[in-house]
C-alpha cells in the first residue's frame, strides 16, 4: 500500500528528474543553436551535423521525457501516430539535407531557423510517440527506432563515402570559411562519420533499452500471475 510519505518521495523524485532533463535540454539547445560550435575545430559541414545530432538525438528525447514525466501518459501513441511521426522525421531530415535547400539555409538565417525548428519539432513528436508506447505495443517503438536509425545512417554513409563534394557551397556556415577542396571533402566525410556514430548510439541503444524494459514488464506480469494462481490454487491433498 502506498503511504503519503512514499507518494511525496515519488513526486519529489519525478520533479528532480524533470528539472534535470530540462537543464540538460537547455544546455544541448545552447550548443545546437551553433553558438559555441564556432570555436570547435570543425568545418561547416561537421558543425552543421553536430547541431542536428544534438537537436534530434539529445534535446528532443530529453524534452519528450520531461513532458511525459510532467503530464504522464494522457495520450498514448497509436500505430498511425507513430508511423506518421517516423515518416515525417525522416522526410524532413533527407529534404533539408538536399544540396539546394541546405545551401539556401546557409545563406538565409530565416530558412536556417525554419530548418532547425522543423527538425526539432518532428523529432520531438517522434520521441513522444516512442516513449508513449506501453505494454505489448512497445515493439512498435523498437521497430520505428531501428527503421529511423537505418535510414539516418544511409545519409551518413552517403556523406562518408561520396567520392566528390555533394554541397557546392559548403565552404561557409556556422562562422567557418573553408576554401581548400580536399579540406571540404574531409569535412563532409567527418560529418558522415559523426552521423554514423550517433545513429547506433542513439536509436539502437534506445531500442535495446525499450526492449529490455518490455521484457522486464513481461517477467513481472508473469510472476504476478504465478503468485496469484498459487494463492487461489486448491490445497494439495496429503
């Protein structure tokens, strides 16, 4: 039976977790906006990729966890919502990384802000749908994470192994100016490598964590049913 003291402790723990997630999210947002990225020894393409990784793979799940911690599971995800969120996130990711759109975002601050905001919003929707899955439906979140990781990694592979520059105007952006062609190609490949590192670290590990929690819940449920059966089972005749 839950006592008032235990409920207070649970509430305090929930508030601490939520505040911690919000603080982490604020720090990630600061970096993702590109303010300190200028000081890093990265080219424009790699710095651009770091900002997207932080927005989509760190800030978005932190905000989603804080929102669910605050408001609970009042709107559980459905299969349609999860599919739509997954497709939207991948579509925006690939669309904004098209050479023409990416060049436009570099030249136009308003377009760059729209790119960052749309990627963050789509990722937040995706992670809210993932973290809202409960019980037997957790497998849908695992599949969505694996699919997202796969198609995101494809973009990283394209950047890493492309034999030429994919972005003609990649010599500017995030406060960097790069003029050497070999340096530009190395910067593009580093961006792809960073993406290939972030994909399994984020999506695969999240999928493993969700699958482990699901198996733990199944084990707990099975143990509870076994104990309930033993409690109501007729006594064994001697």
